[in-house]
């Protein structure tokens, strides 16, 4: 039994079941519109979808045609012959694609023969099958030829670009070789001019001048050496004298040293020991970052009553003294 005998009934049964399910879903979701309103909406939506698909197909075909036209126009600007070849290849490709579209063969209806009648001999055309095979083989050959022509065109473009680059390089090398030849000619001419001049006479003159200069340099070297020796002796003598003078100045300073001048709040403190203690405490208070009130309290606790009495009697001088201490720590 042929397998196709079951295929058509199964497809018909599936389509019938799908239609029943669609009708049930339409009736269930119809709502206020009713059954016929839902069917009308479905038909309208189906028609709109078909129109959208048709319009989209037309737009895509038109866009592809425009892009192909722009590409051919760009190629024609570069080379009209290449554009013509590409257009011919495009026509061949479209023809091949059109021929590959499957067409449904028109088969004659089957004739049911009566068993009582004699079988009628059917005429078979043996050339139909070989003709189709020949057409398919021809299409394959055309496609291969088109692919080879496209590859050949691309290779030709690459080869032309390489040839142009090589021509430019050859031109640059020729220009450089001409420039080098001109330089070589100029150098050869200069060399000939130098050889033709009186080089030996100039060399003799230079030798005599060099001997005179060597003698003068030797005399100047001996004179310079004598001067350096005298300068060394003079420097030693000056250093000795300078040490003696510095020693005398130190002795004179010790003899004529003036007493230390004490000013400000320290002038009211008689003993040097008390002045030193006060200075140390002031530096300690300033290093701790105390205010004037805190420093006053610190002096009251750490200094003797005699020193603190002098500080309290002269507050302005005390503040000036503290400011001078702060400047040292700034």
C-alpha cells in the first residue's frame, strides 16, 4: 500500500480539527460582538495581515533593486566595462533563480479502465526526463561559470590595484635613482677639482706652520709651568699670613668684647640663671600651645615668687617676650 494514501486523509482531519478549535475559541471569546462579529473581525485581521505581507515583500524587492542599482552606478563610475559585466552576471543569476522555482507539472487525470475493455497503450515520451536533466546540468554549469567570472573579476580588481601600486613605486624609484645619479656626478666633479689643485704645496705650507706652532706651544708651556709654580708659592705665603691675621683678630675680639645686652622683661631680672629659667619655661609653654591666661598660671606655679612678681608688674613686656618666643617656633 502506498504511504501517500494515508497522508491526505490525515491532513484533512488535522485541518478540520484546527477549524473546529478556532470556531470554539471564537464563540468562547466573542462576548458582546457575537459569533458573526468575531468571524468578521478574524477575516478583517487576516486580510490586513495578507496586505501587510504583500506590501512588505514589495518594499523589500524595491529596496534590493535600489541597492543593486546604486552598486552598479558606483562601479560604473570606476569602470563602465565592469559594471556591464556585473549587470550581465546579475541577469544570468536572476534567470537561473527563476528557472529553479519549482513548477507543478500538469499530469493528466488517471483513466479508470473497465476490466471488460482492452487496455489502451499509452504513449511515453522518453525524451522528457533526459531534457530536464540536461536543463538542470546547464543551469549548474551557468552558475559555476558565473561564480568563476565573479572570482575572476575580483582577482582582476586586486591585480589592477597591485599593478598601480607597483607603477607608483617604480616611478618613485626612478626619481630617486635620477637624483642619486646627479649627486654622484656632482661629487665626481668636486673630486676631480680637488685632485687638479696644488695639494702638495699646500701640505708643505701646513707642515711648516705646524712646526712653528709646536715651538710656540712648547715655549708657552714652559712659561705657564713657571707661572704656576710661582702662584703656588704665593698662595702658600698668603695662607700663612691669613692664618696669622685671623688669630690676631680673635685675640682682639676676646679683649674688646662688650657685655651682653639684655632688653625687655629680661632686663628686670638680675640673675642670669633666673633669665635662663624664665626663657626655658616660656619656650615650654609656647610649645604646648597655651593661651596667655594658661601661660600666666603656668609661670605662677613653675617660677619663683621674685620672678613672677616682675612678670606681673610688667604684663606688656611679658607679652612681647612671649610673642618673640612664638616667632621662633613659627
